[in-house]
C-alpha cells in the first residue's frame, strides 16, 4: 500500500536551522529525510528524535553533483516522490569585508559553490520527484546579508544574494506545480559562524526593534508557515531578523 504521508528533504538537517526544521516537519506528520554532509551519527540522532516513523538520514554533499544524484535515486526508491525540499545546507569562512586580498579566489569559489550552486544542483536533481507531488514546496534558507552586504564575508553575501535571485527565477519556471521561497534570517543562535559568541548576538539583537536573538526554531517556524499557509505565494523572501532590516 502506498504511504500517503508527505515527504520532506532537509539538507543540512543534522544541526541548527536544519534540525529545528526537521523536527517541525515531523510534527506535521511528514516523513523527513535528514540530509548531512559528513556527520552520519548526528544525522541518525536527529532522525531518531523526530516524531512518527519513516524518517532516514541521507548523505548529500551539496557541492558534489554525484552525491546529490545518488541521494535522489535513494529517495525515489524508498519514497517515490518528494513534497518538500528545504535547502538548509551551507557553510562559510569568515573574512573581514575590507580585506579584499584575504578573500582569495579559492575561498570565493568554494563559498559560491556550496551556498549558491549547491542549492540549485539539489533543486535540479529533485525536480522530477517534486513534480510528482500535489503542491510541492521549495524553501531556500538565505540570509539578511543578501540585502545588506554585511555578513561573514563578501562572498557569502554575494552567494545569498544570488540565492534570492535564483528563488525568484525558479518560482517563475517551476510554477504552478512547485512554490519556491527564500527564508532570510540574521544572527541566528547557532555555531554556523566560527568565532561568533552569544554576547555578539545579544549586542546586535539589542539594536533591533524586537530586541531578541533569533533561534533556529524561529526560522523553522517561518519555513513551516511558508509550506503550510502561504499557498497563494511564491518567489518571495521572508525575513526572520527581529526587524534588523529596518
């Protein structure tokens, strides 16, 4: 008998925003594929703590097309389709914005490969599975740095700016079967940026209208809302930044 529950892939699902999103989607009754790059134990742990059954960890290195293709084949074999794709996987290498010499070609290329080409490659590979769904959704986890140009590096800002533009373009070409969103946080309380302390986050949060630090679950809630409630929207960027953009 075919399992009619919705299926979601969350890249970068073993920690931070990805883990919080996986938990929320499982509470909605979805079968969640916890995508991970190298830490299988962490991904297995997340899959085990999710609500319900039918979850699994899946290695998917988003800068490796062969790894993505292999993951797509595994998802097709086990689930037959994909209803939700959350592109949460990514990484950064902090470089001061005014130190152009330190932002080498290798660093710049790696940041764009992982944070811009990577999500596109995942969408490209998963499109046939998403098109088998009745009302599929893609959510790209972006960053407020796409708008402000202030972030861990200029390369990261550029990658996220490109991701937001990609979201708009994909929304045009993948509709009406697939809705596409960017969710754009800033200063989330995770270990994503090396060397960033909680006191740094608190200081920046104090200058925002809402005066609080964004949690991974705050971002996951916005992702859930885009999937479940914004059924007449596509190609938009949802900011989850405590009003920092103002």
